[in-house]
């Protein structure tokens, strides 16, 4: 199982190397000491993670080559933009034309897109977002794995099913050894090259424990590690970076300060954002975003969330629907409409960083069975698969009825690859996204 295509190093300039993939050149940051021009490597999220023998690279590339071009062609065909102007109102046509040309849009125009209600108009918005995704990122689609290693959480976020509001939930905590072994299997057996380690804010693991886990995983295998342990403090972020973590997954949840305060007792938006800003400065790749459909949230809040995500130099946007959990204070609040989630992904593609990745979240798949296919043709280009051992993952119930909960890893991989193949997407992550 292979989630990344080997690339050939054609230039090395200090830490930045140029890598070629079937004629396409990408840049990546290199931390391997003895890397030479002519070597074959795997890159993930803009980092060179592994040097591989030429014979192995050649054999993978031979099997990939034909498929790679076939997929590209299919994607190109599916994302072609022919804005059929008849019957579209002039204002929308002007906005979408500007978007397709990569011209900046006013906030009022972006809000107009988020407010669209007519299905035909919304369809055009998705087409433009899909066109831009193809134009800037080609057919590559990230497939990261996530290990949820503890559902203990000391925090009381009003919406969250693993928060301390939920007294009914059986809690679990994986041992260091279990976490390291789960990661090893996901990397060496299933082929994942980027893994997210996630937990509730669980004081049982010290920063040293978490650092040991990251170090040990990286010692055994080549992998890009994202940490997602909540607010570990700036010192904690520094130590975890030194241990080898290179990405931080942490949503700011909402950019509306009053709403943030209401939903996160004892927490501040300021502190959350400070983590994200400082992490970026330390060199972390950032995955962040917010919840869609929180009670009292307006469309302007969603737009502000997208714009804030961009300001945070985000590598991957993560926007998912709020889903009511019966054992939380927000049990009675309704989830958002499917089209509001899709519109958010599309506007994120139009207003966000040109090269940003946008993930179709498991939350969205839980709200709507067609989320993955429809999200991927409305601007998204990334998915995450759950590699937590089954006996634990059913209790990581941040929201109820999680999609894919009963599936094994191989089943998830098979269905994901089929969805990607049908859309002409290659499960790859080819190189750098910010300079
Ligand atoms: N519905 C949807 N997403 C949720 N999260 C927590 N609770 C819910 C819910 N009820 C999300 C938060 C958090 C991520 C790990 O899970 O956005 O950042």
C-alpha cells in the first residue's frame, strides 16, 4: 500500500530541495544529512521524510506511471470549468469569474457566496472551487491517518462528547507501547506517511511522555507527525517539536470571541490563537479551522473563521459540522444543513490560501453519507482515516454515530482509494505548500 509517489531530488539549496515527479517539480524542506542530487525520496506536507533506494523507487514509479496520468486526465475532465452564463444573475457571474481568475474578492462578495440558497447557483460555486483546487493542487489528495489514544479530557467544552460533561462515557487511555505499536503498523503495514496523534486534554501524559512517544515513533519509521493534544503550552510545543513533531492540529473552533467564551469555560480564544501563531513560527505545519453550525453563529462568523484560518498560515483547513451529543449541554441544538458545510469548503477554497489543503472531515461524513465525494468536488482535497484500534475508537465519541466507526483500517483504505480513483485523484502529498 503506497500513499506517496517517490520523487527524484534534482537540486539541493541548503534545506530546500527540488523534487521531480513525472516531470512536475516541487519544493520540500530536507532534514536528512546525507541527501544527494539524484536520490529518490518520499515527501509529506512539504518535508522530505525518507530516502529510498533507486531500485525500489523505480519499481513503484513504473507501476504508478500509467495510472498517474490516467487519473490526472480524469480529474482534469471532471473539474473543467464552463460557466454557463445563461440565467445566472449578473452579480454572481461577476464574483465567480473573478474567483476563477484568482482575483481578490471583497468580503461582501464572499458573504454573498456563503448566503447562496438556490441549488443551481450553489452548484456553480462548487464548480469554481473544484476548478481552483485542480488548478493549484492538481489531483493530489492527502490521506493522513489519525490515532486517538485517550478519551480522557479535563475540559468542559459545551459541545464535545468527550468533555467532562459526559459522565456516561467509558474512558480509555492507550499505553505508550500501544500507541507506538499502533503507529508502527499504520506506517509500515498500511503505508501511511503522515499521522495525527490525538487525545483529549489528558493530564496523565506529561510533555515528556508525549515527547518520548513522538521520538520513538520517528526512530522506528519515517513519518510526518502532527500532534493534537489540545493546549500543551508554548514550552510544550517547543519540546514536542524537538522530539520530532512537525505539525499541529488544533482548531480554534470559532473566531467569534463572545461565542468562544460561552462554549469553552475557563479558556480563551487569545490563548488558543497564541498556540497556533507560535507553533507556526516554530516551524510546525498548521491544521486548523472551526465548527460550522454552532448555536448563535452567523454566516459572517463563518467567513471570519475562513479568513482567520488563512491569516494563521494554515497548511490544511479543517471545517466540520457541529453534531449534537446527547450527554452535553448542547444536546438539543440542531446540526447545520449539508449545503452550508459544502459552501464553507468551497468558499474556503476560493478565499483561503491558494495551495491550502482542505479536508473532508469525518464529522461531515457522519452528518451526510455523500460528504466525501461531494466535498472533494466542492474544493476539498484531503481525507483522514482512523487507525485507532477498534476496541478504543468506539469510545472516542466526540459526537455520536461516527462514520466508519465499525470499519477496519483495510476496509477504510479500500473504500477511500475507490472514491479517489473514481474522481481521478491520486492519494499523494507532493511537496511544499508555503515558501
Ligand atoms: N460535533 C462536531 N465536532 C466536534 N468536536 C468536538 N465536539 C464536536 C461535536 N459535538 C470537534 C472539535 C475538536 C475536534 C477534535 O472535535 O472541533 O477540535
